[in-house]
C-alpha cells in the first residue's frame, strides 16, 4: 500500500511539473519593439503617405481633364495645392516621428 501511495504521489508531482512547464510555454509572449523596427515603421508610413498623395493627385488630374477653360486651370491648381499639402504633411509627420524616436533613445 505504501509503495502504491508513493508511486501515486511521485506521479502527481511529476505531472504537476509538466503542467506548469506547459503553462509557461503557452503563455502569450509580448513582442519586443526595437528602435530599428520603429524606424522601419516610420519610414514605411512616410512612403505610404507619399504614394497615397501621388495617387490622389493623379486621380484629381484625371478629373480635371473633363473640364475646360478656367475651370480646368483652377482644378489643376487646386490638385497641385492639395498634393503639395499632402506631401508637406507626410514630411512633417515623418520628421516628428524621427525626433520622437531620437528623444526616446536618450
């Protein structure tokens, strides 16, 4: 009887170690954010914003083609102004993010 009880206790002990080890392995892991990864995201967002501005500008120019005379000229002028504003916004957002990253490194 003592031998059976000892075996049972030993088995339960080993099983409990296995369960806690499995629980530790299955715990969610948080991804570490590195400065290089953040910089990569900043650059990707900047390039995406520039591509979006270019696409919107191209679409605006195509809309302007349907117009004529002074309306067409005003449309093209507005399309260019919107494009330049979008590019400036992308650049300022990029520069601010870069400055924030640099400050965070210190």
